[in-house]
C-alpha cells in the first residue's frame, strides 16, 4: 500500500484521483490544508505527498518529510517554483505533470483577451440590468495586430496557433527557440516595442522573475494588452498598476497573481480583502482577474490525475525510474542528461 498525503484538496480534485487511483495499491489521504512548515506533521506515516502550486515545499519542509520517511513529492502541476529542488536532491524525489492540457491554458488566455478587448464582461453586466447602450464598449480587431508570445513551449505554441487563426502577426521570445517551427523569434526588447498584445507562457525562474517591470513597460507600445496565465511573479504588480494608471498599459488579463497563495482557490466573498495591490487591480475597469483557473477543464483534471498516479507508481516500483522526475543531479532540472537507466539517487 502506497500512502499519499494529498494537500490542498478541492472538491474537483477527488473524482479524477479516486477514479485513476482505484485498482492500484494507492491510498490518498485527502487534506484541505496546504502543505507548509506548520502542517508538514500531517504527512507523518505516509510514503508520498501530493501538492499543488500554493503548497510550500522549502528546505525545512523537505527535511521534515525526509525525517518522517516520505520519499516522494508528487506535484499535480507543471510548475515547480514552490519546491526547493536543490534541497530535495538526495532526500526526496520530486515529480511533476509536464503537460496536462496545454489547450486548456492557451484557450483561457484567448478567452481573457477576447473578453477584455471586446468588453464582453461589461456588456454582460449591462444587459442583465436592461442597459443596452453601446457607449464605452468599443474594442479593436485582432486581425493584423501583432502579438508577442514569451515562451514557446506546448502552451505558447498552441496559443500562437489560435492567434494565427485570428489573422494576427506573431513574434516570440524564448531562450530555447523551437526548431523548424516557423515562428519569428526576436530579442525581448524588440518584442516589447512591436507588440500590441503580450502573452506570457514561460516558467517562473530567477531569470524571469518580474520580467514585466517598469523598464519593460516603458519600452512597450501605448495601449498594450498584457496577458498572464503562467505565474504571477513574472509581472511586477506595482509596475503594472503604474503602467495602467499612466495609460501606457491599455488592459491586463490575469489568471495569476504574485501574492495569490493565501487568496486564490478560496471563497473570500464575505471577508475584507487584505491585499491592497490586488484590490486596486480588480477595481480597474480595464483589468480582468480570474483565480488561476486556466487549467480547469475536465480533460486537464483527468490528465493530471492519470499522470500523477503513474508518476507515483513508477517511483515505488523496485529499481524503477521515476517518471517525469525533476532532478538536480545534472544541473538541468527538467532535461536531465543522464542515461535514465537508474533513479537520480
């Protein structure tokens, strides 16, 4: 029996994990609390923990997990910036879900963009009050506009395909350009200067933290629309607010927020929001915020559960190699260069 402490459980998590876990020797202990230094005790007696984007898996938590005999951290997400992979090496294996439904995220990015530019959210609210005026609802055509895509992994490339379907001109930036993709890659400064729309589809690293900052916004076109469905800390929120106030940024479409950990995924409608930056963002008429829901489709939830269960089973097989392991052995976390004929440690 593989015992797994499943942290930050939501109602939509259970059906798919129970379905894909049944028939295997896995017992999920579903916990509503997030994993952190105060709650890690709940993992005692388990072989693995399953965590999401707002769980904290730092060095202190990893040391406790190791002390308790936990040997696997199974992320049910692609991103792993909340896990100290360096501290985990040699103690706890870490696996993730590299691709669950890139279509879900890319389509949500376009849904946000369409909603914002064509003022669909405002029209919806008006007509519910029988206000059929068109004043203030003027948008712009996507056809012929230039979209700058930062990050051309699976999600970024699918978003590019969607944009091309609208007749948009696509330019992109990526440290590792996709070969033979037909994508026009340009330096980041050029992307900022030329783009009418900028959409972020890259991971959060030390190099990409606050890549959209005051200096970057200063290089952008007046009226640029910024879309972020990746990680909140890619954008300096204070700089974004200043860009909106100065009318340099025409609109912002955000599914993520850099201080979302204690806010998103919870119903806080009956409480005062103690986050001034987020309150100010939401109050802006040209800002749309959704609560990290870009991944939330039936297909994605099923793929996440199926891949995570497979990752767990692979790691506990005798002499098995952990599928989708994030390994620091070679210094290349996602693309380990070792021969893959043995576990990382």
